[in-house]
């Protein structure tokens, strides 16, 4: 990544329309990045892109479903067509899936989670790396989870999907370690988001989860966004193949 591209990097964020993805897009905009934000809701996406432009960012929304290779390929190609390159990509699109014990899981619940959380990351990296390898530079950050490092009763499929993200991240990093491309993950603990509300099933569940955090509080999306920006754009240039935990001590 050249000095000029660090000052105005081109950044792609998937799953950008809510929670951690939205906070990350806003954080990059404040850093002066040129941004493509992606998700499946055009109305919310256009509104976010407009908000990013009010912060001075050159930003646009492109609709894409990360489960579709055709759409992912088009997303990356349109990003390069608009901005000429791709300096950093944040693969954040994800789902909590269907919580419940292993004996209640089905092939359908597995596919619904893995198609987004794992296949989506794989396809995104495939096409991001295609562009970055041609450039000879780039940075990818996959959004994992504390549950990519530990187990959780009642969340086996989600946990397995995030373990897979960790493995994909490390393997891709090794494949491109000599090319000028870095691949890392940021692994949040419990963060105050709509996904956490769905995952915990309400205030009682959220209170229980908060008590399991050594810091005795939930994280904020801005705390995760700050870590992603730090890893992604030129401030951790010797870091690759790593998963950075931002979890209030959950995995300590």
C-alpha cells in the first residue's frame, strides 16, 4: 500500500448497513477513505452512503448478497471500476443463525448460517484477493467473534462458522504473505447490537451475557470499528494472519 493510498484508501465494507458494519463505514469516512458500502437493503444503503458523504467521504452503496458469487464478483468489479483500485476490504456480513442445542439443528439451519458467515467470507476474499494480487497490495479484515476461539452451549452452528472464519483468515494470509497483501480478523465479544438482542432473546439473556464478560459491560460498535480501521489501513503493516480479540476479556 503506497503512502498516497493510505491517505485516501478505497475501502469496501460488506454487511455495512447496521451494527458493526455501519460503525466501521462511518469510522473509515472520518479517516478520509473512499468507500463502497454493501448490503441487501437499497433504501438503507443509499441513506448510509448519503450520510457518509456528509462527512466528506466519496461513498456509494452497491447492493450485493455475499452468498452469490456472481453478485460478489460484480461488487468487487464495480468498486474497482468506480475508484480504480481496492486498498482494504472488511468482510462483515453475517448472521447469528438459529440458536439452540446441537440435537435441534438441521441441515437447513446449518446452511442458513454457513452460507453467509463462511461461504460469504470465502467468496468475498476470493474476489478481493483477485484484485489485490494484481495491484501487489491490499488489506482484508474479516469480522470473526470471540466465539471463533471458544465454545458456547446453545450456539454450536454459529460458533462453528466463526471458527471457520478464523481458519480461512489464517490460510489466506499464508497464501499471500509475500505479495504485499495482509489478511487479518477482528473478533468482537458481546457488542450492543440488534444481532445481540436477537441472539440473547431479550433483556434477561443480555444481562446474563453481560455478567459473563470480565469487564462487566457490553462493547460498543465504535470500539470494534476503531480496531478494524487500525488493522486495515496502514497502521499495522507487519500484522497478518492474526485474529485480534476485542471482547472485554472474554477470551483472556
